[in-house]
């Protein structure tokens, strides 16, 4: 899909120097993918920040927990 966006001339020039005139579209696609990935991870971290860890079955007695797991299997 083609998208029309406005970009400052100095930014276009920098991308052109890094990617070459024929590599600009791929460079922008890669940059957008990285930015979207970063934003999605940041959202996930913000959502998880309020989560309360209730602990684990093994926290008080790890050796006992392992022994009980061995007996079950």
C-alpha cells in the first residue's frame, strides 16, 4: 500500500545517505516496524506494571515442592 507522509528534508537526506536512493522505502518500512514493535512492548510493560505477583507454590519450601513434584509423576 502506498501512503503519503510529510517528512523534513534533512531527514529524507539522512535516510538517503544511509539507505541510498533505491533503499529508502525499505529503510522506512524497517524503521516503522521497529517503532511499532517498541510501542507494543511498551504498552505490554505498562499493562503488566500494575500486576501483583501472588507468589508461587515453591516460594516457602523449594526443596519440598520439588520432592512433591517427583512423587506425583
